[in-house]
C-alpha cells in the first residue's frame, strides 16, 4: 500500500510559452517518449516503449519503482501509467492495473488528474479497473461524484 501524497502534485504545468497541446493524450504519449525510464542510469540498455510496457505488465513488482512519485515527477509518472494502462488487458494484467490504481493513481487523485483523464473517455475496461482500485473514501465528495460521473460515460 502506498502512502497518500497529501500535497497533490501538479501535473503538466503550463506557461504562456507552453503550447496548449495536452501531453497526456494517446497521440502525445506516442510522439513524445521522454517518459520512458532512464535505464542507462542503472547500467542497463535503453528500452523501447513497447518493451517497457510489456516488462511492466509481465512483472509489475519488478518495475514498481518506475511508477513511484518518489523517483520521478508526477507528469512523467502519469505518462507511464497511461501508456501501461493503454496496453493492459483484463484479466491478464489485473495485478499491474491494481498496482497502478492503488499506487500512483491514488496518490495523484485530484481534479487535475480527472481533467487529464477526460481525454481517455470513455474508459477502457483496463482504465476502469485501475481507477476502481483507488481508495476514494478519503477524497472530497465532489471529487468522488466527478469520477463516478466519468465512469458512466
């Protein structure tokens, strides 16, 4: 179980010089691979996006560190989480999806996160499963209602 990050990290900070393209859409994730873990920093060869995602889905316990907010910014972690969820399939990847939901998605749960997730509606079964693992009972009722409304789309 991860400890709830009460500071609610900001995702995707924008300035007047930043283009208005949302970096959390499927297309943006495919075009910008800066979210991949730096494997060379740990003495291993670089990974392709596909190799990383498949490795995470096959053994989420081995790759847990790559979606930890302790190691990378919330923006990078969210991009990784979304890329993994996009490729995940139920029931094969329940463990990985559960880890993503109860870990980084729970830690980042906020209106800002839900704003980014608007681009992923309607949710796939994998996204629904991951978000279903988030402990929402500690979140404000308005946020709970917003997520529930998103599930209905």
